[in-house]
């Protein structure tokens, strides 16, 4: 049996990082919307957006879920942690 999912995103340019939560229920994506870094948390099984953030004038390079709490993410980048 093949399963496929399609997740809507706020990223309009590209996605440069995808990370699954430890429990496998959510994914967090790091991408670009216009000229701004964007973070989105999605419930991939329900194909829904849980939360998102557009960070103006921020260069982000990596994002990860907290391994002990899938409600928290940490991002790092130029002048950002």
C-alpha cells in the first residue's frame, strides 16, 4: 500500500530544511517567503498547518524540534538563536 501526503506551506521560494518531531506526528520546515525566512510546523497526517512564523530580515540556517518536547523548536542563523 502506498500512502502520499500533500502539505500546504507558506514558503513561496524554497524549503531548505525539514525535521520530524521525535514522536513523528509533526514536521517543521524552514524556508523562504519573498525575501524573509519562514518557519512552519505542520501536522503531516492531517495535512494541516499548526503554526508558522515569517521572520523579516533574518537569515536562518537550521531548525530542530526539542527532543524532549515536540511543542518547541530551536532555530539558528545569522545573528539569531
